[in-house]
């Protein structure tokens, strides 16, 4: 009969930290930092007005995003024309209309504002 020898196991130390304990400490620390950041920014939020925020969004949209989208549309329409796409003419027409709206958006907004006031 064969005998299998099993080595004796050593007792596990009880003062080993589990990974979840350090993770929860990190999460509590990050939440504390986030809370401090929110508390520090509350006076800025209280002073900000909705109108000022909307004007900033409008300026970013009209001044940056719409012209960039118009340029991208013109480039894509140009590539479709060069590649010989059957609807390239309509792509170019729509891209030119989009460019007129994109680059003229600031003037269009000013016109609508003057009509309202």
C-alpha cells in the first residue's frame, strides 16, 4: 500500500490586510476630496447666472463647433465628389448650405435677437 505524505500547513497570520480594506479607504479619501471640491465651488455656482452660462454655450457653439462642422462637411463632400459618388453633387450642395449656416450663425443669432428686442 502506498502512503501519501501531506505537509503540515502553517497557520495564516491574522494581521494581513485584505485588499478591500485599502480600497474602501481609498474610496473614502476620494469622496472626501470630491466633497471638498464641491464645497469650494458652490460660491462660484451661486454667483453664476443661467443667462451667463447660456451665452457661454452659445459662444462656444457658434464660434467653434458650427464652423468646424461646416469645414468637415465640405471636406467629406469634396472627397465624395473626387471619388465619383453618384450623389456627390447633392452632398456638395448640402455641405455649402451647412457652411453658410455654420459661418453665418453668429449673424443669424444677432438678427433674431434684434427682431425680438
